[in-house]
C-alpha cells in the first residue's frame, strides 16, 4: 500500500503545467485530504458495521415484540371466547327450571324463554326435551311471516307460534292472538312479557265463532293436552280481528268451520291471505262438523288446498287423502 506522506510530497512538487485544465486547489486542501489514515478509515468502517449490526439487532427485537403482542392478543381473544361460552353454557345448564305450581321455565328454539304447564303431557315434554314443537310447521310458519305483516292466530295456547309471529312481523307488524282457556291465556301473556314482545301482540280470551254470544270453551285438541272448561265471549272473527290479515293460523280443536263462518268480511278484505290450519276429521265430527262439507266450502271460497309434509314442504292434496288421514296441517291460499 502507498505511503500517504509520499503521495502528499508528490502532489506538492508536481509542476503546474501537468495540472493544466484542473480546477485550482485552495491553499491547505492537500493537507486536509490526507488527514484520515488507514487506521482511521478502518475505525470508521468498524463503527459503520457496528451501526448496521445494531440496526439489524433492533429490527429482530421489534419483530419479537410484535410477535409476542400478537400472541397476547390471540390469548385474550381465546379467553374472551371461553368466558362467553362458559356463561352461555351456565345459562343453558340452569334451564329448564321448575318454579312450582305446575310451572316450568325453559328455552325454546335457542331463542325464546317460555313458561309451560307441567300438567300438559303433549306440548311440555317435547319442548323440554327438544326445544321445538312441530318442526315442519315451525319452519313453514317462520317463512310465511314477514316483517310488517298482520297475523291472526286462533288457538294460541301458551304462545309458541305467537312468539314466532311477533318476532317475524317485527315492531311494524301486528299480531292478534286468541286463547279462551284462562291458564293458557295467563301463560301466553307471561311468555310475551318475558321475551319483551307484549307491545307487538294483542291478546284476547274470546273464541271466534259464527255468531256473538257467551258460552263455554273446552280444550279438545288432542289426548294429553291440559284440559279445562272456561267461560268466555264468543264472537265472529270479523268483529275481533284487524281489518285485514296476511297470515291466519287456525287451531280451534274441531271448530275451524265455525271460525270460518264468522270471517267473511275479513276474507274479502284479505285477498292474499294465507291460512295454516289443522285438519283433524275426528275432532270435526266430535264437534258436529262435517269434514267433507268443510273441505267443499274451502274450495268453494277459492282456496287452493295443500298439505304439509314432515320435511316442511307442501303439496296439493285431494279430499280423499285428507279425509283418510288422522290429522293434516293444511296451507290455504288464493293467490
């Protein structure tokens, strides 16, 4: 390697003619050029390398910090999920709860709270075991009721389908529910209240029929249902329900023809009405109603009659098939 002092001497003794065309060098510049020795340059290189190494190490530390923070965030999210799951599981494990006086509180459809009568050996056991009643009808009815609709329910019982109607129709809709039995009517209102849906539903103890009057109603739905006779008002549905309806659910224990006889004006005001109705020939006959005549009257009123399947589908049904079945759920429409 060349000696810096020799280079300095050579430059200083170089004739000016050999530097023709070069820029003038200020006095003392040559001495400034030679101020850095090889050792000093090497020291600067070492400092620069140390700075690079330090920057690289700091970057690795930052990456480790970020990785650890992300790990902590994931642990917090997992903890929050476990806490929520534990809380939900705790609520589910505490239900159903027997409250005394033949009353039990349970959760249905993973959504609603519902008070049930433990003396009812038909509806109550299935809701306690499965959280659902009549799965096919539940699915179809939930699909029928849209936001803002007017729904009328005859035979609301303790409010299973009433809750579905109130939730489906929303605050813009209107639901009218009829239940003549005092115990059922009490539970119906309790179930609406505990779910915050009371303001959406108008409940009445009257039994829709063909004429106005006073009488006694009796639960004759099916064996196993809690049954009691109860005094109550009897009046045509035209006088009790809203001016029109989009959906009518009818479960009158064999008195469906009497309900239809008192709703002529409602039918006229509701050209697109859809009716979900129980059709049980034995109950109709027990209440001195002819199943054959009832089907003919429905078709004469312009209704298309379809029967619901266990798979929650509907298909056209002949009178012969309906009369030969022990029970059917019908879907009636005129549109």
